[in-house]
């Protein structure tokens, strides 16, 4: 089990989840909050796993030239890659430096100022918040809506199954339920 702080930005939550996955895959025992991020060598290995999992070296190297050409600046390209890989600003800059697409001096300069929302919009670099809480996958949400449209489930049940992904206003107007659906709900055919 991993607890992720939903108050943190999406990139930070994704890194934390990848970090916790690293604990599991590397059979590293439970760690309490006060020890996370310490000088422990196993934490450094797990952090390295997390960033390589989220931003594989070859993928970063391959994506950099196009991002730089489109953005026109290293900062714009870094914002684009951080968003497209769904990583926190600090983790993304660290990985970009490790793989050699930016220098240590560039990373330090870029790290000094977090990107503003307007910079994300300017570079069309809007990260998808795939760890939003509560949520369900697109496939599950689609199945819920289809079941509701066929009157296999009620509006209340659709909202319950959607775990916050659906609001009452999101449900389509289905009009009257087909007689077959009403009969099958009561065990008659």
C-alpha cells in the first residue's frame, strides 16, 4: 500500500508512486516518513529507479531536439518534456541533466524559478493528471455510461461507480428506459 498526498502537484504524485513501486520491486522494506528522502543509499537507488521509470534516458534524448526546436529555448523545451513525461519540475531537470540534454549550470538556472501556468499554456505543455483522486479509468467510465444508457444501472449507481469522475450533469439524457431493461431488473423476461 502506498499513500500519496493528493495536495501535491501531479508530477510529484507520479514520482512518489514510482518511488513506492521501486520499494516493492526492489524488495525494500517499509520506510517511515521521517526516513524518506534521507541519505540512505537504498533511497537513492529507488529515486533513480523512479526517475528512469518515468523518464527513460533514450526517450528523453529522442524527444529533446524536437521540444527544443518547437519551444525555441531550453526552458520551454524543459517545460514541454516535464509535462509530456508527467514529472515534477525538479525530477525532470535532474533527469535531463543526467542524460546530457542540459548542463548542470542550465539545470541550476532553470530550477531557480518554477514554471508559471502561462508558460505551460504558451508551450502547449499541459500535463494529464492521471492520478487525480477519486478517479476511474476511461474504459471503466465508458462502461458505466453505456450501462446507464441501456438502463442496466440507475443514475445513482452510475455516480457511485464513477467515484467522482461523473457528476449528475455528466449523465446523458436517456429518456424512458426500454421495457426489456425494466423487466430484466425485476427478474422477468
